[in-house]
């Protein structure tokens, strides 16, 4: 079964860009069965879909974050990445990457990584 | 975006109790709904897809039902490992429409 692992800085300064990478193993991000998704969860709060990307490179974003988000893939490394610009304290959250089967439900998840926005 | 409203937002229950959580969509989503279980410090775990399809390895005491705007997650007899937070998520017409999650239902031990 698919395994996903997030990596990236745990601390980002306000106004800077948050960058995370998700490495996929035991499966290929070039699979036509999956979209690849980023989801976040502020401390003590619920889940928020950030955006997703298909192997073709077609990406879709949460309209509330769209102006600041970019999701991309690196087929050679079997990875996909998240960039969130102009971060504020409100972007402090656990960030999860996951596989979105058929563009619907997230069946495999990374363990999550806490990103804190603070100077 | 389609809004999902879960109720209750939290509850206290005992081992052996029957648990019912509801998820209401702001517009019809056919059966494009999933349920997840999340324990503290862990990633969510997919329990049910397409409103009522139990994922492999999920105990049969979990079940889902509903269509359109009203959905239910039921646990027939709560076990100690079921105390967690549960979320619904809709995916109607993705990627033409955005994905959204319900606000969550926290289930605590009475």
C-alpha cells in the first residue's frame, strides 16, 4: 500500500514562504487512479483541504488560499510539493499529504508535520 | 463551496453504547461522502467511502448511510479504541468543485 512522508521546515517566519515536500513510496505519483492532496489542521481545529494535483500537472486549490498556493510534482523523485506564500500565524498547522483515490476520498495519509509561523 | 455540518460537535458515551453522528450538506452530493476517524496526534484514517462502503480492515460495527444532503455514521457498540474525533468529507464533482470537511465530532468517554 502507498506510503507518504512529509518533509520541510517546522518553523517559518511571517511573510515568508512555507515549502513542504511529500515523498510517495510503494506506488507511483504518475498513477492515473490518484490525485495528490495537501490538507492542514490548525492546532485544536478541524481539517482544511488546501489543494490537489493530478499526474498530468493539473492542480486545483481551495479558493480561500488560491492566491498564495502552488502545488507541483517531481515525477523523477516521486514527490509532490506545497508552497504557501506570505504566511501569517493563521497558517500555523499540522500539514498532511495524502492520496486522493479517484479524486474523491483520501485513503492513504502521511503522518503530518507541524509548521509554526513565528518570528 | 458546499458546507458540511456535523452534529453533535462533541458527545460523551460509554463502552457498548450505540453511536450516531450526522453530517448535513448544504446542497445535494449524491453519495459522494467519506468518513474519517482521527486519534490525538495521528493522521485521519478513512473508515467509509461513497457514503456506505466500509474500507478494508475497518470493523463491521462501523456503518454509514445516506444520500443527497443527510448522512449518518453509526457505531453499533462503542469499543475503547473508538473514542476519537470523526470527520465527514464531500467530493461531489471533484475537481470541478472544491473538497470540504465537516467540523468534526469529538467522542469522549463518559
